[in-house]
C-alpha cells in the first residue's frame, strides 16, 4: 500500500513537472527553466556552505561588522522593489570577502550575495555600489543559474529527480557546478537582463537608478591602463579588471544601454542626494 502511494506520488510529481514546464514556456520570455524556486534556494545554501568552508579562496571579512550591516541594509532597501518577486523565498543575505584585488561581487542562485572589499574600495559613491548590488540580486531573481542548468542538463535530470531515481543528484550537481563556477558564469544576455532589472529595482530606492554605469566607466578606464605600468596600484586594478571582464563583458555597450534607459525614463542628472558620495567615504574608512 505504502509502495503504491509513493509510486503514485512520483507519477504526480512527474506530471506536475510537465505541467509547470508548459506553464513556464507560456509565461516566461526570460528563458526556459524547468526547476522550481526551491531548487534555487537549495543550491544557494549548498554553495554558501562551500564558500564558508573555503577560506583560502573566499576569506570572509572579519573587520568592523558595520560594513556587512551597511551592505545588508542596502540590500534590504533594494529588495523592497515591486519588481522583486522572491523576497520571502530567497534570503538575500550579504557576506563581505576580504580581497582588495578583486573588483567584483557575485550572487548564488537563491540569493546569497558576496561583495569583495576590492569593489567597495573601487567605487566612489553609494549609488554605484547599489547599482552593482541590484545587478547581483537580479541574477538570483531572474533565476539565471537554474536556467543555465536547464540548458545543460535538460529534461533527463529533472525527470530523474521527479521520479526519485537519483535523489542525491542535485547535491552533486550543485557541488560540481560551484567548483567550476559554471553557475556564476553568466551569459551576455544574462548580464544585460541583470542590468535592466538593477535599473528597475533602484527606481524605488534613494539611489540614482542609472548608477551601474559609473562602475562600467571605472572598469573601462582601469582596463585602459597597462598592467606592466610602473605604478603597482594601477597594475593591481588592471589585473582585477581582467578577472571581472571575464564574467562581465563589454562595458561600453552596457554604458550605452544604461544611458538609453536613463533617457527613456527621463531621469534628471544625478546629484549628491542620490549618489551619496560623502556618506560613502565614511564606509570606506571602515575598511582596513
Ligand atoms: Zn552579472
């Protein structure tokens, strides 16, 4: 009896998957995703555990706790946007990584956000940081990671999970994808999509919505400098930009696209009130 029930349950799950597939195809123009949002949350938790166990590669910032709190407050403000759907389902928690040479941030599926001290030091104001945070939140919200998993693993794996044939498979895939960082390697289309949504999210915040362009301008300027230059600080920036550009392509195109969005939204030029460069200097001073 018990066996019959569980078989029925598996069949029901398989049917539910097929149904959700057809619903998704009809409803979403952002790309096919065969996974439920619980998979995003589960993968994010697994990746977060691995990051915390890997201090050599991801040294967690142990300095002033106000730095992390500041980023968390900023995140909480951004996810209040009406365009954020998974506020209650994804945790949207921030961690700071102590690495001045990496001008970057990333977000796992399911909303675990990591910000490098290198990014915090490189930007000039709060709004630019908020623009990058909005972009990272969008990768989780728009579910780019599980979309790529759908492309990579397709129907076969989702059917196996649904039928209970290989329950540990998700954990294995989470670990493998993370070690190769495949889930974090966003396509150019994902990057554009995340920029679009960063702009939308910031419209209901105190920060200038087009501010991610200042980040692109910064990295474009830094990438023009020669890594072999005499100033070692510039050499360091150029090296980090190399790394950043491998996951965030074509800054000039993205500056142009952001300018177009600013024009379409008829935004007035930014001011100190929505860039907040003065208050941001205090935050920078908290970094060692
Ligand atoms: Zn990105």
